[in-house]
């Protein structure tokens, strides 16, 4: 293999740059050239790329976002558009494509390989941690750290003013960020898409805690479960004290990656190139029990990642 393509695709995640750096530098060490396309699949279709060398990826590891930029390219759902992309990759003599991204991006990669015979390797990058068969995705750890830092600050104000804060966090289809951040800050309640919400029970609990002398409450809600405004409407009259709403939104998707994400991304980028050199394609690099493993993208996409509901029980016991 002499030349590969590289994209970051879908929602950005802190650590993507560390993965880019690792892919480029490991590839160079094996004599492989990297054509890095801008804006995910859009850059392939627009033939917008840079050939990245060792020195081009210096000083990017600590940066949030992705230097290659990213996009959600909806037209890539069309087979004729995937064919167009594959033709361009062939024309540029690109022999394999590394895709760093979430579920949608991996689906595009899988179809490129199935329909167009383009060898692909995936690297899971998504703050939601909703990709099956990997313990962690790139960006999750940093996102959680940013989330709890913000919540900790809100707790100060919640205590000072004796208020309940309803904090909405990202997670359209997954309550992972909500649940883990709730556990990490000792939130009084967490509302996630995976389980039905019982506003009456939440209100009763907060009210009882207040009677016991607790002066603040944090209620975490995943955007995919309900909006913070809906939660506030349901709770305010029942709990009898002031609520405030904070929507953390995209704040938690940015920022310099944590040590964990830098290490994870560096290992995954390295493993992706190793997989290419060994001729193993159609796989996603995954973290399993501290090891780097390769799992078929097809099997990853055929599953849905389940949240560990014991953690929900734990969060309830500990707060
Ligand atoms: O997939 C990551 C994620 O941040 C989700 O948690 C969120 O729902 C979505 O992306 C938001 O996407 P966008 O930035 O395209 O609005």
C-alpha cells in the first residue's frame, strides 16, 4: 500500500486531531502517503484534500475539533453519490480509506466497501459513546470532564441560592453523557432516553431531600429524553422552589483533549494503519479491556450499544 485517504466525519470530538496525527505519522513510518480530505465525505466529492506529512501534524494533538473539519453529508446516503466518491478515490490512486467518526460515518464507510470495493478502516469518534463493541470512543472522556466541570460550577450557585438546576446535556439517542455526568457530580436525578421518566417521583424525591435540609439540586436531562424546559414545567410547581435551566450543548464537544483521549486516539490511529498494512479491512478499531482490537464494522452497526442500567441504580443510591 502506497497511498491512503483520511477523513473526519460527523460530529467533531476532542481527540480527533490526535488520531489524525497518529494516522499520518504511523503511515509515514511505513512509507504510506496520506491524502487527507476536508469536511468528511464532502471533501472526497469536492476533491478537496491535502497531502499530510509528519511535520504538518505537529502541534495539533492538544487542539479540540478537527483540523480537517467535518460535516454530516446527507447525500452520502445515496448509492450514486457513494459511487462518485469511490471513482474519485480510485482516480487519485487511493488504496484504502480511514474514517474517523460516529455511527453515520461508519455506515458510509461500510457501504463504500460493500458496494464499491473500497478498503476501509474505521476509528470511533463520538462524544456520545454510543458505538457498540468499543469500551470508549474518542472524545467521550474529555466531554465528560467538561460537563462535570460546568455542573460543579452550577452546584455552587445552586447551593448559594437554594435552587434546583436543570442541566440539559447532549445525547440525541443516548443517555451516556447524562448518566455518567450525573454519577460524577452526585446529581439528584437523571432523565435519559433509555428509561421512561417519572416526574412525580423525581419531584417527591427532591422535595423530601429539601425537607431533610439539602439546599441544592441538580437534575440532568439528556436532550434525547426531554428538553430542560419541559422538565422545568413538570417540576417547578411540585418541588416548591426556584429552578433554573442550563443547556450545555456544544460547549462539551470542544476543548483540548484529556490525556485519556490523546492516548486512545494515538493508539487507535496506530492500530488503523497496522490493520491496513496487514491487509485487514472493513474493521473498526476498538478499545476492549485496555487492548486495541479490530471488529467488523458490519457487526458493530448491527448492534445497538446498551447503557449499563446498574449505573443508573448506582447513581440513585449514591446521591
Ligand atoms: O453525536 C454527537 C452529538 O453531539 C449528539 O450528542 C448531538 O445530538 C448531535 O451530535 C448534535 O449534532 P449537530 O452538532 O450536528 O447539531
